[in-house]
């Protein structure tokens, strides 16, 4: 939410303010805008009138979200990608609260044969189904990543050796 009182205080003190603000429409919808406000002083040090220029940046925000999605997630399966895996792993290693990390690498056997015999559409459907099954098989705090092709990685955080072995067998 936008703190309009703080914005007005800044305009009064500094004569101007510029930044992102959420503006509400009569329909009840709110959208992000880039807002530039300048005070028009009536008496020295006291702005009573304001000039505001604003530009709707909701489409720009959507594009930024799409770019972030493409940077960190596989477009076919929705799984995290190699970049997200690396960042998550680095974060867990630096966290100090992580006692153990298990990395499970899964490769779908005969996937190339499925693509060759049935086509890439069937292969893509198989990858999507596999990613959903894997995602439904792990704890909420764990995540499935697709490295590419038919390779998946599951990063298990704070898991005992016995539980990791059980999970690996369950996934197989």
C-alpha cells in the first residue's frame, strides 16, 4: 500500500516526490503508477497546491513478472530451473540453519524413445505429468527443478539419511 501522508510530507519538506504508488479507480480496481508530485508553494515553505504527473505501469510490472518467471522457472513444467536451483542451494548453504541437504537426481529412462515413437507433444505431456507427480511427492519446503530434457533434481532440506533413502525409494 502507498503511504500518501508520507508522500505529502516529503513534497512539503523537499518540494517534490517521485516513485511508485498504487492508485485506486472508481471501479475499485487499484493499479501501480509511476508518480511525480511537485508542490506549488503559496507561501514560503508551505505547499498548498500540488502538480502530479502519473503513468500507469501495470503492463510494465506484468512484463517484469514474466521475465522473472522465465529467468527462474521452466516454461513447460513450471518447475524451478538450474538458475533457481543454484540460488536456492547457495542460500541453504549460507543459511546456517540447514543441518543437511539431499540432492536427488532423476532421469527418465527411455524418454528419447517416447519422443521418437510418439512425438514431442506426448513427450512434453509426459514431462508435465512427471513434474506434477514429483511435486506432489515432496514436502512443501522441498522443490523440484528441471535441469533440461528429462532430468529433474529434488532438493531436500533438513532431512535425515533414513528419510532421504525412504523418499528416494518412494520416488522411484
